[in-house]
């Protein structure tokens, strides 16, 4: 199935098919459940109708910008394409694609109207994903005011990022949360992670990042294991971990935390869904979220 769909009222279906042909998209006739079906099955939506109809149709379905599909409204006269949802998440690019049909893209996101690139745009262009997504508002605001430095860590390393620093890593779907006893060896950690991934049916290449507590920054076995796995390890502070509800009981209360593996996996995940509850393998605990 294509990622894109064009929704149109019956009278506009011929134009909808022309747009769909240009985009390699599906066509869906407008009806009471059209937007609900599109939200469930597509990541990009072109609404060929008045903005009022589209906005009323999508309003009850919106959750948060990182999960909602991009929605672009095209007027019945085919003059303008206006991203109304997800400008930084595919909407602006979708509107620009319609220029091939003579439809002018109307871009309203602040960074782009100033001729600057957003954090989300940089991530998409370079094939990376944003781990700490709450950071993008502050970073994009800073981009409006001037140049924001970009630091590249190409090899094994430790990055401790503040709330106004966006951390970009290679794209992936899953977050692996790891807790471990002090002094654990790299072989034991890597073995535990691989066993957990196997049990969950997840390939190592599908992992976005590995996550743990800042209290484990000096744990050499953990650092070496994630490097051996070819992954990125992020350290989350106590406040971030304790803000997550830990589904399973944990001995992490001894270090002032509600948990480590599950809260870390959930805190850095996109969908906040636990796909593998905390599992214990010797001195290592692993949980996986998406």
C-alpha cells in the first residue's frame, strides 16, 4: 500500500485521480469515516476540499504531531496546497510535490518561512530520527534567532544533552531499555540484549537507541556492549525516568528510581508502547518499547 491518499468529494474525484497519479497515491471518496480510515492506513493525506471540511474531519482524530499523518488541503480550484497538520513531518514536502501540477505550496511553519531548516527537516533529509522530541520546540525557536551549532559524534562516545539540545540518531523503530548490576561485563549485557531482541522478534538494525539511567554513565561493560552492538546509548536523568509509569516491580527504588529498563524504553520511544516487558537475564534487565 502507498503511504499517500487523496480524499475528495464526489464531484472532485476526477481531479483527485489526477493528483493521485502524480503522487503514486490512492483515492478515497469523502464520507463520514474517510479521515478515520486514512489516519489508520496512511502517513500522508491530501484533502481536495475546503479547509473547513478537512479541519472538522481531522480534529477529533489528532493525537500528537509525531504520530499524526501529514495533512495537506488543496482547494477545489487547484491553486494552493496548504499543510494544516504535520508541516515538519512530511506536510511541507507533500505540498511542494504538488507544484508539478501547477499547485502552489503555501508553507506556514516559522523556520521555513524564514528560509531556515527545522530540526525535523534536518533529521528527515539526513536519514536520522530525533530521540528527545520535546527538545525540538526550543531548538527550532533558536534557529529562528540565528545559527545553531551542530556537533557530530561519529564514533563511540557519550552524549549528555540538555532539554534544548536535539539528539539525532539513525532511524529505527524500537527503544531498548537496559538496567544492570554494577560491574557487569560487556559479554553478559550484549547477550542479554540479543536474547531479548530474539524473544521479541526484532532485528538489531531495527533499534533506534539503547537507553539507561545517567547513574550508569561509568558502567564500562554497558558502554562496551552497546558499542559492540553497533548502537547508540542515551542516558536519561532521574526526573525523566520517574515521570514514566513502570509496569513491573523494580529494585531500582534503592537508587531513587521507579525503574530503569521499562521507564527508559518508554521515555525515549515514539509510540509509548511496551512490546517486551522487563526481562531479567542474570545481572541485566532489558525492556523494549516502540
